[in-house]
C-alpha cells in the first residue's frame, strides 16, 4: 500500500511536470507568434521612428530650450504625449526607438525606460529599440539596459543574436516582416529590418569622439543579409532580387556628410556628428545589395533624407522635449510606409515601394516632406509626392492643445553638448499635446 502511494505520488509529480512543460511551451509559442510581424490585409506596413527622447524622471524633468512662455508645466510628459499623438494619428505596425531613449538625468534607468516606452506598451504595438551614446549614463550599463528592455511587453528587441558567439555592443538583431497572411508570401520575409548598436564613445586612447559599428557587427550583418537573401530568392515564390532592407542605429556613419544638399529632402542644421574614424559599415551595406535606407538620430536638428551610392540616408529629427532643440522648429517624428504590389490574381506580392514623411508636434500634427525612398519603378525614387491618404497617414484626429507652428529655421552646427542640451541658448516652439495623466 505504501509502495502504491509512492508510485501515485511520483506519477502525479511527473504529470505536473509535463503540464508545466507544455504550459511553458504554449507560452513560448504564443510569444513567438505575437512577435511575428507581417503586412496587413491592405498591403501596408507602417513604422514610426522616435529619435532622441532623452527621458529623465517624468513630470519632474523639465523641457529644455523653450521660449520662456512655454516652460511652465513642460516636462518629459510632453514627449510621452507626442508619442501618443503619433500612435493615434498613424496607427503604426511598429515603433522604433533609435537611441538616447534616456539620459543621465534619469535617477532609475529601468523605471525611466519603462515610462519612455510606455505609450507603445500600453497600446499593444510591437516596438524595437537600440541604444544611443547617452543611455548608459544613468544607473544601468549598456548590457543592463538591453537586458531590461527585452523583458518589456510587446517588444521585438533582442540583446544580441543567439546564433553568434561574440559580437560587439548590445542590441544587434534583425526582424523579419512577412507578407500578408493567406498570400503566397505569408511565410517569406518581404521586408527585412536590421538594428545595430552604434556605440557610445571611442575606447581607443588614440581615437577621440564617438563609437562606431565594429567588424564583428558587420560580419553578423553580412551573414544575416546573405541568409535572408537566399531564403527570399528560393522556392516557394522564388524572387530574382533580394527583399528590401532598412537599417536602424543611432550615430550616423560618416557618409551622411557626403549627401549633397541638392540631393536631399529636409534640413541639415546640426552638421554631421559621426565617428572620427570610418569603420566601413556603409560600404558593407552597399555590398550586401539589399539595404534601401538607413535611419539614425543623434543630430536633433537634422531631419533630411538623401540618396548616396544607392542608399537613402535619413535622420528621424529630434523628438524629445528634454533634449536640445531650436526655437520655431517643432519636435518631429519620421514615418515610413512600405507597400506591397498586387499580383495578377488579386493577391498581395512582394514590396512595391517605400514612402516616408515627417510629422511635426504642432497644433495640426502637420505632415511634411512626403517622398518615395524606394520603388520597384526607379523613376519614382526620390520624387516628392502628395500628402499621405487617410488610410496611410493623417487620421483627422483633433489634438488636445498645442502651441506655435513651425517657422523657417536658421542654420547652426555642432553636436557637442551633454545628455539634455548641446546648445542651451536654442529655443523650441511647438510643444506637445496637453498631458492627460502624470507619471512618477
């Protein structure tokens, strides 16, 4: 009898263990399913870029570089309100935070990250993040920051690729965007997103300035690109050319300075603050053959897109209210819309075009600089186009309350300041919407 009780007890424990394993497997499978990005039934995939939030401690962290009449009540929460406005207006499929998400004024890095990303999390929208040169100046290392980021809800971020033994930095990963469910491309990535850690500052004594993308990262990028290209150009639905790729990181590569002003849309008011050495990553991207555009932050007063050697080099434009800005030049966000082409049978096929525009945090959430970055019809590339349609852009939302509209900016140069400000004499107009609720 005692032996039978022991047997029943062991069986019970085994059954419980099996159920626990199955439950864990189900959760794991569901998490993977949730993180699988794909184009919607209307054939579009929209990305909102949030560059340089410089989030501190929420409502106690003041805005910087504002007109005196705009300072009262302005805080990190204006940044939060702007993200919410973008979500309501654009209804993105993915939000990408391109570094300097928080800064040295954050007294609790983990908590500040959670609040900085909270609009995406609470909206249930997939989001990705990379690090800038200021994120680690609070209470967590760069590794600690990414380790915490990947635990947050709805993120597709990764600390680093799991199939690589050693790689520099933290936050190097890729995300596949599959075709429309039910189409011939539902199991193929028709748009590939690459995210890299561009570092913070040089650790080589003989080299000053910012960090750069290292050889180990470039090797990972090359191998990943080749793998994705092989899969896309193989059956089923084998394609003759690679699926387009977009690359996101924080510090611009030196080639940004080679884009002619006659060949870009937007403004360059900050100069190009790149590493003092050229690590060759731009050449690596050109050689890969699939990259159509690169998106960075870092220089808050630059918001241009310009083509150089077959790749569009784009800035997001300064987003955060605790970061430096400029009077009469509203905070802004870049939107990218990738659209599929229709097949002869009325289904959705491979990518047809990549369009971009910017939204200003002014009274009307104004849309500016709409252009085509890439198209399978090369005659359209780089040409300005009309404002986005209601289905792909402005939703006609009514903002809560806002301040002054944009005016023509004056030239300036330099990228030499600290976490919150590179030029405290500059002022910014066009604050975000009324704060609906307080954090912290």
